[in-house]
C-alpha cells in the first residue's frame, strides 16, 4: 500500500532510545518513509526521560505529492 501511493498520511510512534527489545530506530523509520516518497510533517508531544532527553513521540508523515495542496 505504501509503494503504490494509496496512503496519504502516516501517524506513527517513533522512538529515539532503545525502550523496547528489537525495536526499529527513528532513523530507520525516517529513511524508509523518505525512500517511499513521504516527508516528516511534525511531532506530537515528545516524551522525555527525567526531562533530559527524548524517548519517543508520535510523528506525522505526509506523501510528497500532497505537500503543495
């Protein structure tokens, strides 16, 4: 579905720290979606550990051909 352009926007959890076993890093998720023609639009409510560094957030990606709308 992602390859053929059927999905316009993606809202997903992304992680900046290894909080789960065998989890996918933010950079792998980001790079994968970029390759498929999506761009990062925004983050929603970043969660921090001890108010020092980001653990995870929800990220909104939008298909590149929709950015001009």
